[in-house]
């Protein structure tokens, strides 16, 4: 990872974060794309689904693109197969004229569709049969990011054209880093323009003797490392990409600009742990660098303050006293639990304040932890209410 | 005997913490262990509270009763140049590849080649001997903090994929050797989970996929298991919100925490609600514990530590892992 300069205030006092008004964001008709990003395991998919459902119940026409939902959550939304087709979710409240469609990303199929849409049937058959294409489209990590961007662009264009949706909510792939998702279009574009592609294409375009000495060295080295057969397959693949994906590059750049447009809102999702918040800080800084509109931070699974008026330290002391006398074991246990929860809540608040000190302009929606897992529409509705905050509940 | 321990788990289950603790546990008793991470997140440096790791093997901790843990954050670009140099002695041509964007292509643009390089570097570290011709390995064990469950099989199997692309030649040979190591009894893939529905389900899915790919399964590590001191009767009562007011009120009084009527009543209600949420989670955990037992793998449980994970915690968890028989 390259070293990066921190962006943020040079001096800032710790203060409470501004509240992120989720309902205002969803009600704003100018918001037409919401992207949820963040580290793995912080509840991105659930947050996306809950936001989509809340928006739909408030009258928006929503499609939510999920990447890898938990099985039961997917089933509850009627997503039984990974087939790239947005399907209506039944069982939500459509009284206010909203609609809700959901789909799961099938990266291989998305890739195949792009090929089929942009090549002659003969050429498409060739590409689909190329071993490099098969490996890249189905099993190599990283493809998901490209395809999520492609699908987002398609959904947005469909929404514009047909008027079927006025809000696209996107869950991002559980990437190894923020870079993968944001960089996908840029990377593809720079690859297709790069010297390497020209190098691979060179033998197909002109006699080898016309190549410069430097090129000759490289081609020889590649043949030595890859072997002639593999290099030929790679060349065929890249040649196909080049002719096919001129349009792909243009669309990738378009999607990138779409992400920068004011109608897009990024939500950075985190859990109150230091590594997740570190990743969140990284996202916030990265989005600012790319001039992408950040709506705020969703801080999931905060430890709730269950016993108002009882200090954590007092509870611990009280528990110790009961334990010493072997009295009231149940109360002692409850007091212990409270003391631990209070200490955890303090730690989480401390982490959040540190984040806010570094990023004072990032509004936060804080979501308390629920005892159980969310796997039905009622659960999503509950999360939606918690996201909107106490005033809206 | 296992020399390569691969640690995976759903995001948020604490797989990096478990990998680090496992490295400490394996090193104790005077052994030398390499802890590597493949995701470029510098998670090891964060856990051990040291500056970001360069692309070199640095000693970052000593284990109880002697033993060293070295750490390495694998940088795919450096790994590729090293690989080209080591196997092909490319020299000037290697630098030319770099200039023409081939290195960039291989490490960032071509999805998947990164995984080939990462697994290749791990393979090299596992097999490295103290000197040429020696039978002694540099590292007694290597622990890999691997990608999460959703991607682990694809990650480990990437060399089989490579073998499909390169029918013959050096790339093919290298890919085959890596797959041989990964599928041998020298390797074990451990899966970290929480006692929650989603991670347990993903653990089961990952175990099935790994087994189908012929990769050797290790232990299921249950992380952050909740402590519970309530007996079954109290737990059932707590779950339905029926812990008696009177008992809690008397407990508060005995603990010296009672106040005037309304404030005490509020505390009683708060504690009941807390007890209810706790019972709900504990009962869910019991259900999931049974589900984990059905996976048919050895299981080791680590307690939930109510503090920010620091080096002290890692030692504590390392001791638990040793007791659990994982090291």
C-alpha cells in the first residue's frame, strides 16, 4: 500500500458527531444512487437492504443491488437464485406508492452479457471459449468489483430510460480494500490504454521486426516465463477485450462520473471497533480525494446503555460485594453484565469521538446492536427505524 | 505434521486476532514462526502495535519460554520481481517488464494474478531451508492470515486455475508445486467463527467448498464466546422477561445500590431488559454451538475479552489455543 497524506483538520477538539438524517436523505428526490461501502462484516448488506426497504415504504421506487447476502436474508427478499434479474420484493408496505425490487449480482453472467451485447455472435463465441476469459470472468478475485460497477451503470441507465426506479441502492463487494471498488473503472481504462496492451497487440498488428529493441526483450521474457501457448491465449484474450471493450471503458468512465454526481450519496458503514473505524476513515479520506459525495457514517451495532442511572463502576463494585457474600447470584450476574456493557459502550464512544475529531464534518447515524440476527422483512424494518433515529421511530 | 496454518473466517469474526495468537502459540517452546498477511491491510502491525511492516520478515514478538514470531506483509509487486529474479534470473529484462507495465498488469489489473503471487510467496517461505542442501527449514511453522471465507477457496485454488491456463512450462510447474503443498497434510485451513447464525452458516459453506477443492481442513475456532453464569432456570426466566422484580430489588439493596423508589424501579427494569437481551444471545449461542458441533471438525473455543485487543490479549488467547490443542 502506498503511503498517503491524511486529509482532515489540522486541529480539532473532540465533539459529538452531527446526526445523519437518513429520512431526509431518502426523501430527497435528487438522491438517485446510494452506495454503501465499508470493511467486511460490518453489516453493509443488511444496511443496504434496510435503507432500500425504508425508502420504498416512504414512496420511492427502489432497486437494491446486493452482492453476497446471507441466505435467509436473501430468501426473505424473495431472492432464491443468483440470476441478475431485479425481482419485486413482496410483503413490504406499498401504501405510499413505492416499490421495491432486489437483485443479487452474478458476476460471470454480467461479464458474459457485456460480451454478448458488444460482439458479433461469432466473436462472442470465441471470447466465451477463451481460457483466459473463463478464468477471469468466473474465478479470479477482483472481477466482482468491475462487474458491480458495470451493473450499477446498467441499472441507473435502465432507471432513467424506463422510469421503473428512482433510487438505486448498492451494496459493495467485500473487497480487500477500498481501492478495489473505486479504482475498478480507472484501472480498466488505464489498462486498455497501457503500453502492455499495445505490446501484446503488436505481433497481431505488424511484423515483429518493426518492434523496438525494448519490446523484443519484453516479448522474449514473456515467452520465457509464460510459454508460447499461454502467451498466445493471453494475446487472443486481450485482442478481444480491446475491440469489445472500447465501449466498456467509456461506460466505466461514465459510471465513475456518475458516482461523483450530486445525485449520488455514499454511506460509509462501520462497526465500533478500531480496525473497522480505521477502514472507515480511509474510505472517508479516499472519497474526499476522488470528489465523491459522502452523506455520512453508519455506525452499526453500538452497545446500548441498558440501565439508565446506574454507573458501570458502581455496578461492578456492587457485583463484587454480592459475589463476596455469595448472595443474590442472579442480580450479581446482571450487574456484571451491565458493568461490562458500560465499559464497552465507553470504549466505543471513545473510538467514535476520535473518528469525529479527525473527520468533524462526517454526520453519523448510530444503530444500537440487536440481540438476534436480522433475517426477515420485519427485522429490516426495525433496522430502518433505528437508522432513522429516535425522532422518526 | 502441520507446517502451514491458513486462518480464514467471515469478516468481523476476528480471524487476524486468531492468526496472530496462533503464531504466538506455535512459537512457544523455542520455535520460529512466520506470521503473514495477504490482504495489504497492515492488520498485523495494528495488532502488535508496531509501525507498518515493510516487505521483509521482521521479528515482532517473542513467545513465552523462548521462540520468535516474525511477520511479513506480502507486497505482490515486490513478490513478482523477486519471483522473476529467483526463477528466471531475468535481470534487465525483469526491469523492462516493469517499464512496460507488465508488473502493474500482473499485480493490480489482472485480477487473480495477485493471489498467485501471494500464495507463491507463502509456498517459498514454508519450503525455505536454512542453507542450500540443508534439511532444516527456516520456519517451524507459517501462519497465513488469509482472505475471508467468501473468497478463501478461490484464493487457495488460484494455482489450480493457473494450471488450467498454462498447459506446460515453468508457470505450470510452479502452480502444480504450490497446489501440491496446499493439498498436502502439511497444510491445515482453520475457520474462525462467532456463535451467530451467519458466520456459522458461512463456516459450513466454506468447509464444504474447501473439501470439494481437496484442501485439508483444520480446526473450527469459535471466537468471542460469551460467558454465562446464569443457570438454565434463570436463563429461561430472563429470556421471557420474567426475572422477579422482588429478587433483583433485594439484590440491589444487598449490593448497596438501591435508591428512592422510582430510581430503583428504573434500575430493576433496566437490569431485566439487559438480562433478557443476554439470555436471548446466550440461547442463540447454544443453538449455534450445537450447529458448529455438527460440522464434524475439531472445535476450539476462545472467550470474549471485554477490552481492546492488545498484545497482552494475544498471549492470553495463545494460551487458550494451546490448551485447546491447536498448537
